[in-house]
C-alpha cells in the first residue's frame, strides 16, 4: 500500500510537470502568434497608410497637370485661371509633404521631390507668361509634368509591390 501511494504521488508529480511544461509551451506559442499577428497588422497599416498618401499625392498632382494641359487652339488663352493653378499647385505640394513621412523607399522620396520641383518650375513658367497666355509653352510644360508623374507612380507601385500589367514610361534624363 505504501508503494501504491508513492507511485500515485510520483504519477501526479510527473503528470503535473508535463501539464506545466505543456502550458508554458502553449503560452509561449500564444505570445509568438500574437506578436506575429501584431507585426502583420502593423505591416498592413503601414502599407495602407502609404497607399493612401501616394494616391492622394497623385490625385492632387494630376489635377494640377490637367489644369496646365495646353489649350486646344491658339488664342484660347488660359483654360484655368492662374490663381486656380496656384491653388492646385499648393494642394499638390501639401499632399506631397506626407510622402516624405511615410515613404520607405529613397526612390519614392526622390521622385516625389522631383515631381514637386517640377510643379514649382511650371508655376514659375505660368507666372512668367501670365500677361500673354499664348506665349506660355503649354506643350513643353505638360511634357515636363507627365513623365515625373509616371515615374512617381512606378516608384510607388514598386515600393508597395503592386504589379501592373504595363509600367509607365521612365523619366527622360
């Protein structure tokens, strides 16, 4: 009887130890799963934040580009008043600033900066020709803006790992 009690006690201790080890392992696995889930959620939020920021910048920059598209015929003057072009340029600039806060690619940052500089140069050219809009080089300004937007879009797609069936043409150097 004494041997039976010791055997039962030893079985209880071994069973308890096994139960404890399994519980500790389950707790570790649970923590690891939670950390992995938190990391995946953080990555997803970062991706969503960058996507929204890049889309917002592209939207504003394209509105600006649409405003500087050349008039359909000579003598048509400005299709969009200079004040509105300035407002659209300011909106694009404002939407571009957060790109530098969320970008995880130096390429995306550099091309965003190039796009913003191009917008500034175009606004300067528009103001120089404000007195006579027929002398503003609308075609050249539009040709200057289009590739920078395409480059930014390509850089954003590459950073966000969004695959497109057709990449936009590269920025001429």
